[in-house]
């Protein structure tokens, strides 16, 4: 599915890769009654009450502004060995065809932003080029991983790279695979950043640590502001309950502090909050209500 909106002088396009459901118990501090109490917010787009599952969109955001085409996070990707998460293991979708139908040529993308380096945010950094047996790092047994966006800068947070890279404190067998198929093959186009990074007049990256050490948010201000928050929030249950962690957070306490900070900044700026994984309308403007937040208005995107 392809959908787009205008935010001031910027055009934002959503290209959906796939959708999955996961058990609500991954929000360990969110009791069942809290999901039910927020039924009006969550159903039907974000919560399957009967199955006790929460709904997740794997989607890629494309921002056109200041003469640039910027891809924000790159989803799961096809052909990936992801046994830690069966719903996305060896996924096969029509994403590249949908990307083309949306009017985009991968060769015309100027910047790829990975808000953090988890497997479902870096997948389409590369694609599998069929070939013979693997002989070099970055090659798969049946071919080679090549950059999907051959002319783009791949902008990645330095803190995540250092945390997850081989010999880093967060390195695991899973991350070894992710780096092999989705990070190392774009090394020649990679730009690691820290502190704050201005991409263009309207786009700036800022740290938002917690979900991962290098998690970041991309602020857009081209007349109508928005902030692409990656996995700062996984489900709208965290809007009225911003302290509630998700099992995927590396540092849940820090993630909660960051979530409240970014939600507060966004509500004051009347900026749309656009997470990586919200189905429905994809994102919303928020208002603060004491120590919680409420949806003021959803984006004018089609519901998925």
C-alpha cells in the first residue's frame, strides 16, 4: 500500500512492507485491563483484543524536501535469516515494486536514515544479488548483498554501531547476521553521526537513547512540523501510558524518559509524531494531559 500527504513544503509517503501481530505480554508492565480501558484508542487498528495481540506495520517513510529524497528506516527486507522473529524470517514482499509504483527510483534516493540498527529498521539497506557461492564478508550463500540505494548516504547513529558491532557490548549472533547482510555491505556509503546532525534546512537528527543506545529521531519542519520517532513508541498504548516499556527496549527506563521528553516537545510544537510501526493512520499530533498524553488528531493518511 502507498499513501502520501503534504506537511508544509514537504511530501511524506508511506510504503507498507507487511503487517504482523505480536502478543501484548511484550508490554510486561501494561495490565490487560489497561488495554481494555483504552479500547477506543486502540481498536481496531492497533489491537486484536480476542487474540491478545497488538498490531504492527512494517513500513518505510519517504520524505521529499529541500530538493532531497530521504528514506526513513528501511524495514525488514527480503530473504533475511531472522530466526529470532519467525514472522519476518525469510520475508518475501513486493516492496521494491511498490516503491517504484510510488514514483521512486532507488538510484534517486539521496539519504537513508536508520533511526537505529535493529533488524526491522535496516533490512532494505541492501538487496540480494543472485550469484555463486559466498567468498567475502557481506555475501550470502546464494549471492551478494548490495546497496538498494546505490547513490545515497546511509546515515546511522555511531552509538548503535559501536554497541552492536562485533566485539561491542550489545553484539549477539542475531546482530552479527544483521551487520553481515544489512550494515557492512553499505560501508562505503555509511555516515556515522553523534550529537546532532543537520541533513538539510528542514531536517535534523537528534539523539533519543533508550530503545537502543543510539536511537534517534528525525525532526522535519517545512511549515508543518513532524518528528519520525522510530521505535520510541511501539503501540499507541504508550501514549496514555508513556512509562510502560516494551520488551525490545535495551534500556527501558531511559526509553520512558526519552519518550516523555519527545512527546512533550512534539506537543508543544504541534508536531506530528510518526513512529515506525503504527498501522492505522500512521501517526498523530498529541496533547499533554498531566503525566500522560492524548491523541489530538491523526495524520490524513489512509487507515491500514
